[in-house]
């Protein structure tokens, strides 16, 4: 069976430290900024508490390319620069990018950045250069809170399959039918409060 590589991000463990963004910068040197950003789910402003006094809490949502199962960016790219790999990652061949920005318009997750120096777009490739060496994406390795899990969802013994099976999870904008490969486990406190 083909692999289905995914990320599961546990909001219970995310402390908003942004080590993932630093890790992304170190590993990939993206000129347009890190390909993973830490935001809140709704306000998209990181330092906004959630809830009502006295039950206020901080809640963080690292956002990156969703490595969609049906990626609109790939369909929109006229040069074939964007490709969906069989094992999951959506990767970009910068040399083929003509900067038409069709992918940016098509992506519903606002995760494609423009690199002015190169005159091409940039996006997370799930550290595919590391995956191909049997390593994990660098953000997952470096996460201080061990909130980012990477693995094959088709392997029932993997941590990601366990989390998706045993914890409540959600995906971003599932109604669009893009099939995100990034799953989030909501904070346990949220479930206790509601
Ligand atoms: Fe493409 Fe955006 Fe989906 Fe990533 S999140 S695969 S850039 S449509």
C-alpha cells in the first residue's frame, strides 16, 4: 500500500514558541520567510487569549502547506512546477515557476509566498529532501513541546495513525474537498470548557 505521509499537530502541547519557524528557516533558508507560521485558529493573531474570564487560555495553531490530497495549486499551475508526490508532499520545482501566481490565487490556505529575489514562489515541501533520506521534517524534530508528529497514516502502528484514531482531530477548511494532510488535535481544555 502506498504511504500517506501526514503531520498531526497537537494543540495541547503547542506553546507558541515558534521553534518550528526557526527550524524551517535554518533547514530551508526561505527568503520569503518561514513556511510554517504560528497563529491562533480564528483571529490569526498569535497573542490573543481564547475563552472568557476566568477561563482564558492561549491557543496556538501552526499553519503550513496542507499537502492537500486534491491540491488546487497543482491544478492551477500552468507550467507543471507544482507536483503532488505519491507519498503525500506537494513539491515545487522553482526552476519551472514563471511567477504567474495562479497557485497563490488557487490555494485556500494562504501558504504560498513570493520570493522577490528569485522571482518565483516558495512553499513548504514537507522537508522532502529529508524524507527521502529517512528523516523527519525539521520542524517536527525541533518542536520544543513535541507537538508536531510526522508519519505514515496508512501504517496503523505509527504515532500519527494512533493520534488520529484515539484523539479528536480537525482539518482546516475540510468543506473545500482539498483533503488536507495536516491534522490538528484541539486542546483538551477546550473540550472540557464547552
Ligand atoms: Fe497547494 Fe495550498 Fe494545498 Fe499546499 S495548502 S497543497 S499550497 S493548495
